[in-house]
C-alpha cells in the first residue's frame, strides 16, 4: 500500500473515544511504512509488565503529554528511536480497553520508506514489520478463546513465523485490517 492509499483509508474520521475512567491511560503509535507494513516491537524480557510480548511502541500517557498523539510520539522516540518529525499523524483509531487495566488510544502515523529505527535495548528485544499482505488477507487473523480471570474471552492471533501476536496488539491490528480492507 502506498502513502496516498494509506492517507485515504486511514485519515480523518472520528474515533470512538471512551470516557476517562480509573484505568491507566496509555497511547500507542501504529507506525505504517508505505509499501512495507506496520512496525511492531517485542518487549524486553527484563520489563516488569508484558515482558516478551509483541506490542506497538507506546506506553503511559504522562501528565506532561498534551495529547495521546504527543504521548505516542514520545514513547516511539524512546523505544524505537523514531524522530517525531518523521511521523505524519493520520488520526486515531477507536480507544481500546484491556483486561489488564489499560485505556489505550491508538495513534495512526505514516513513517518514511526505509525509515531508520534504533530500538532501545532496555525496552525492546526486537523490532519488526508485519507486512501489508497479512493485514489485507481476509482469512486472517485467527479468532481464539480462553478463560481469563474467570471469564471467557475472545481474541485475535496474527500468524507470524517468529512471534505470537495477540492481546491488545492483535485487536488493534484487527481493527486496522478492517479499515485497510474497507470493511469498517
């Protein structure tokens, strides 16, 4: 997918912003590289929470952050070395609430082709790109179910040769895929 197509499919619109709650506010950057895919991280095994999981660059919205977009850009700079000036913000996706107590605002951004990224070794064990063909494949992702905290939950798992992509990241990718496919 080229930059013009991504702008057309993902720009504008009004995201569903959930009411502020007692959950921990967080923001993630859904960084899309034209002709390539969406950038993801595998979190460091040394981190105290969600260690080793695949995630978007992002984290807690700090009091000093003027917006979810600013928080996502700050976190992406810290985690993957993305210069905020290289990110073209397209908008936001609907907020997402996790079973682990986070209220996530996903921020959509275009990054330049062949963008140079440098993961912070303390936070990121690996940086990789999930290609657009996976997101555009109508047979993906797989829908799974499990019992978590006494409740049956459904979640999406994206196939990847080296990683298990699921949870909040899997759900946000599913919503992204629906928009890219023109289904949402």
